[in-house]
C-alpha cells in the first residue's frame, strides 16, 4: 500500500507541475519552446561532432547520431507548428490516459474500503471529455486548449492528492484498529495464563 501511495503522490506532483507550466505557456511561448528545443538539439549534435573529432580514437557512430540530432533540431526549428500539433495530440492523449487512471485509482480506493462520493467520478469524466475535445478541436483555439489541458492536469493532480490523503488516513485507522485487536488478544492470553 505504501508503494501505491508513493507512486500516486509522485504522479500527482509531476502532473501538478506540468499543468501549472502548461497553463502559464501561451501559443507563442509554445512555439518558442519548440524552436528552443531545436536549437539545443543542433548545439548538442554540433558539440558531439566536434568533441568526437578531437578524441584520439573517434567513435564511428557518434557522427551519425550527432547528424540525426542536428537534423531533428533543424526540423524542430523549421517545422515548429507541425511539432506543436503533434504535441497537442500527445498531451490530449495523455489527458485521456490520466483520466482513465483516475477512474482506476478511485475504483482501487473503493475496493480497499474508502467511501468514494459519486461526485468524485464527475471530475475524471470531465477530464476525459476535455481530452477528447482537445484531440478533435485543437486547431480552433490552441491557447484555450493548452490552458484546458493544463487545468485538466491540475484538477487531476489535486484530486489524486485528496485520494492519497483519504487512503493514507484509512490505512492509519486500520493500523490502529489492528493494534487494538492485538492488545485485546494479548490481554486475554495473559488472563488465561
């Protein structure tokens, strides 16, 4: 159960940070982020080629990998809009995936004895809907969709943190009950002796 809570906490904190970052990024900033990534790929590829030729025994694969890095960087710089479109599909797909994961987390918590209010199932359904809408209508308003995806990740992360809190509280309660039962068994065992 501890690993379950730790992985859920890590996932929710990562997605909370990703959601906040996405909300803060507008359409132009997204384009510049892709172009900046392309510049980094070109620089890394160029530096790898230079350092490879300066070595005494140069690697045979380094120029090929570096050339691929440079080519990918140039594509990112020249075709940034295409990569933004791909990124929107990936982020919308990720939002659909995390909403399905949220349903699974709620179901798992319910199976473990946590009373789940029906209203908590509405948020993953809304996240799923946002993901599907972002998948089909990304070209209508990119900035709005980026904000919706970011808000979706924030909502997911906050809901996940609430679930972690309730499951952790239930675990502490069950540990105390188990310890109380053990104490009763020990007292009865002492009385028998």
